[in-house]
């Protein structure tokens, strides 16, 4: 049996325990054993993308030390998986990113499952987050998993492929532009009338959810939590 | 570090007419591009071919430039080399005077915008008249272009009518904002210029080394008038515009119109090779322009910016450009391509532009020559100067994150100290720099029980 390491990401470590719990629930339901190495922290993306190559290099090396011995690393973040796959070769000369899977990649490409046995009787709209969709090339993988969920009603999000305006430190350095992008995303999300807005990255959902918390609209949820639901 | 972009962006965001003009125009071109690019089965192969040809040019630039000079000279052109804007402008002004002229008509050209040829001519007592409709509008308004391909994208037709009425001496009385009427007014105005001009100035989309030919791709036909009617033609061409072979045009002529105007084919493509007896200009000059390009060439990651064919597809899909317009970038090349080109062409300036992006990657996805703009943005951020306070904060974050025990302690502290807000679930107002977040977004509060606590409990 191959060893699967769970990389929960620093954002979930700090704010969203329910998302990695959901990943564990889905993988175990499918018969996989998951390991959580406690020494994990952050993939280094914030540092790399903000221009701090030295800091990012040290965090990437630490990631490699923690996860180097696993056959597969599963993470509920398209953005962090893209960091390992796109930037680690240039940063630390490591191809560990080839073994880092965003959850939907692991389920569809490695486990070969699209129906994970979930039930979620609610209306859901899906925002394809930029790094997952473009950098990682997830395409509609998370959506394919959601379509197989029992009872779910998926509603299309207008201008879905437009960035929500998060962009890490972009949200602070260019706060006005970021807020203008967020405003449009929140308006489109609210317009769907859906109960939930699902995505593959809790960092983006923190941003969109932070806007919706003020302007009203669907409740943000990581799609892993929908896949874990059997209600 | 400069904060010019965030500040200028804020001003632009406060102009509802501008935002509506931009959203409408970029949205329209975006849809057209996606449709015609999607029609070609080999679109991805064309993109790869274009990227490979451009990479080859970058590796062999000196050799190709010399071959171009030789072949163009043999065909009767005079080739000049300009190290920078000042040299290029001085050469163009000298040729104009030697032709006995005090004015030139211009084909739309980014290179001459880059070297500010119009301003230089004006300072020397010469006049340079733009003949591209949108460039004419911008020149009449004494404004700057805000888009590479659609320089007047920030104006709607009512605003254009007002510019014509107030600034164009020969505008017809009672001019309306009907697009056909506006085009007719410009046509009559420009016709007089074409008929009297002795000298024309152009740029070029491509310079073919194998034959010494220049290529101009345009929509209106004003370029064709400039390239064929005056007796003297001066073309200012960035050295990165070189292509090795004439056959390479096959790739680029499929990519460029589709990526720029969203058309399968553009109305006018002019190709000329030196002089032709009894046809076109008698005196043909080509100014090969460096202006920082060879310095960019030295950066192995950054030099892919020199592959740009100025199609503007990246501007039209960029969520930042769509909301700020081009002026906020403070450079002749705006949008995603400008954010990687401007700081490289003018090192030490525009160091805020690589941050004018959420790294969403929409630009890379549409770029017809596959410039990995997000990669270059991150690369430039990693070269650039950092603000001291930010650098200290980032270093502190790394010091904690690189030590698992410290990291766990920090998360525990965050959970402990955020208890007062847990009931509500979010924080509405944070002190600076968190205030930059809470200006438009609530901040979630750390949970009572972390994943780590849950996992430890489970293991037991």
C-alpha cells in the first residue's frame, strides 16, 4: 500500500480545520489510509510570490524534508499544489511536485473515482480558482466530482473564470483594485441565488467569504466538505 | 518602492464612465478572440511554433540583425542603428529635415510612442500627425494612449464627438456621435494630410532577416496611405521584431489578427523590401532600435517579454487592466505585458508594476507567443527592492514557519487571543496593515479546535 501524506496548508491549519477533516473522511471512505506529518507548515508560496526567494527556498526545503518519503501528497488547495509543481523545480531543484495532488486530481486521476458517495441536498455554485484552474490545469475536475454528488443542484456562476481579486499580498498592496474585483465576484455569486459557493482553495474563499459576509450571498464552502457530506 | 500604480489605480476606479467603457470594450474583444482562436484545431501548435521562433530570434539576435541590415540595404533601404530613444529621434528628425519637410504623417506605432517621437519632433519645431483613427483621437485630446491596440479605448463615442468638435479645426458642423459620421470626419481630415505629406513615419510588426522586408499589419488603410504616398519613409523598428525567415510570417499572421482584434484576417497587411522603382517612397530608411532591449536579453527568465507581438490579448483578459485602464500603469506598455516589460526596459523605474497583478494567469493562457507572464512577474518581484517593514515581517513569518514547534505555538496563540471574536465568527476592523484587508472584507476568526487537536485526539 502506498503511503499518502496529507498536506493541510497553513491557511487551513490556522483557520479551517473542517476542510482537512473532510479530506480525511473522503479518502478513508474510499479505503485509503492517510498520514498527517506534524512537522508540516507552509509551502512557501506567499514568500515566493511576494518576491522573497530566500525565505521561500527555506520553506520549500522544509516541505521536501517533511513529505519527501511519501508516495503521494494530497492537499485541498490547487494553489499550494501548483506552487510545489511549478516553482519547486526552479527554487530547490525538486520534482516532489509531481507527487503532490490537489484532492480532485488524486480522486479522479489516481483513485479513478468520480462518485465518492456523498450526499448534499443544496444549491451550489462553483468558482474555479485561478491557480488550480490555470497553473495546475485542474479544468473541471472538482466540478466532475460535485456533479456526482447525490441531491446537489449546481448553478452556473456568471464570469466564473474571472479572478476574485485575492492574489495573496496583492489584496493588500493593491487593495482598491482587489476590492473592485471582489465586488464583481460577490455580485455574480449573490445573483446565482445558490445556498453555497464552492471552490478548491480556502484562501480564495476567505477573500470571497469576507466580501459576502458584508454584501450577502451564498455561504463559502470548500468542495471537499461537500464530498465528505453524507447528510 | 514606488506606489504610483496603486494610487493611479484608485483614481481610475473612481471614474464610473471609464470603468464602464473599459468593461464593455475589453469584454467585446475578449469574446471575439475566444471565438476565432477556438476555430483553429492547431491553435496550441501555432502558439508553440511562435514561441520557438521568438526564442530562436533571441538566441541569434546579433546575427539576424546584421543579416537584416545587409538584405535591406541591398534592396535599396538605408539602415540606421539607434542605441536609445534620443539617437532614434535625432536620426528621424535629421532625415525629415533633409527631405525638406517640417511635418510627417504617422502609421500607428508602439516603438515611436515608446521613444516619444511626437514630443521630440514638436520640441524641434517639426510636426508629427497621427493617422490611425484612435491615435488621432488621443493626439487631438492631448492625451496618452491607454491600450496598445485600441489607444482610445477609454473614450466612448460621445466623448470622441466632443473631442472632434472642440479640437479638429475642419470638423463638419453638427457632427453627431454616429460612428460612421465620426469616421467620415476623420477621413476628410486625414485625406488632406496624406496628400500634402512628404515624409511618413512607421513602426513595423515584423522585420524579416532573410529578405530585409518590413511588415505592417493594420485595419484602417491609413497605414497603407502613409507607406505608399510620401516620398520618404522612416520606419522605427525594435530589434526584437526580427524574424529569421519569410515563411515564419505564416505562423504569426494566423496568430496576430485573431489575438488582437479577434479577426481571422486583418484588412491591410503591407510588406515592403527596400525601394521599388516607380512605386512607393523613393527614400526608405529603417531605424533599428535597441532602447534597453539587449539588456533585457541578458535575463534568461525575463527576456521572454521580448517575444511580445503587441497583440494586447493579455490586456483584454486582465481583471486588473479591465478595472484600471492603461494610464494607471504610467508607461506606454500597460497591462500584464507592460508590467513585465516596463520595469525591464527602464531598470530602477516602475518597480511597483510587477505587483499590479493577482497572478491569476489569464494573460499566459491567451498569449499567442506563450509568454509566461506570471513567471516573469514573480521573477521580477524576486529581483526588486523590498520595503524594509515588509521584509522584516516576511522574514519573521518565515522564521516561524520554518520551525514546526514555533508555528504550532503561534497558531495556538492566535486561537487564544482571538477568543473575544469567536462568537461573531469574524473581525470587521483590523489595525494597519490589516486595515487594507478589512476595508472591504471581514476576517475569519481561528477555530476553537484545530485540525491538529482533532488528529491527536483521533490517534489516541
